[in-house]
C-alpha cells in the first residue's frame, strides 16, 4: 500500500465527471484508504488522487476510535431525505477551507463492493454527509459549487 498525492483545486480533474469501473480496483482502494487515514480525512474519492473512476472510500467513525472502512464502487444515490441540515464541511482537495453546506440528513445508496457484491444502505447523520460529499466528487462537484457567489469568492481567495 502507498500514500498517494492528493490533488488540490483548481486542478481540472476535480471538476470532471468520472467513468464507471469495469475491473479490479482493490489495490487502488487500499492505497486510497491509507491515503485517507494519513491525510487525515474521513472520505476520499478517486479523482482526488487523479484517477477519474467512480470509486470512493470512507470511514466516518475512525476519528472517534471505531474503524469502519468502506469502499464504494460505482455508487448511485437512490433516495435522499426531505430533511436537511447545514453544517461545516472540509475537503482534502481544498486545504484549510471549511464551508457551511446544506445536505439531506439521510441518503440511500447502492454500490458494488470489492467482491463485486451489490450493496445497498441508508446512511444517516455524519455518514450521510460524508457519502454525499464523496459522491459529489465523482460527479465533478466540489463544496465550492454549493456556495453562493460571495461565499465562493471568499473561499477561492483563501485558496490562492
């Protein structure tokens, strides 16, 4: 396993819609988990390490002492709750920036795991926010894209 370099905004790969995966990505997933923990983050999408494939890893509880690594291949959102919450989100590709983002409090997703088994789960609370944030990356969307023009300009100025 290896810690991979994380690319940062304004790299164009971060705003590119990723392609579906049709092969083994177990080595990439292992490297991404190692990179995420080393960063230290709670989620990491493939485009953040320069790979334009529909893959993300997450572990929303490890910083609380409970490791629960997840690998989601070709994830899709099936449903989101009508209830939303606004909270702080950081991003490993936007170092030093935390933005207040509105997201549904629950999301149901379907994906393949590393054994090509179809998985489906409803994520709630922080896990839902993390999963939605990482899925955004696969669709070329950053937290910056959720901000109003004034807040985005302020965040971008802090990055340059």
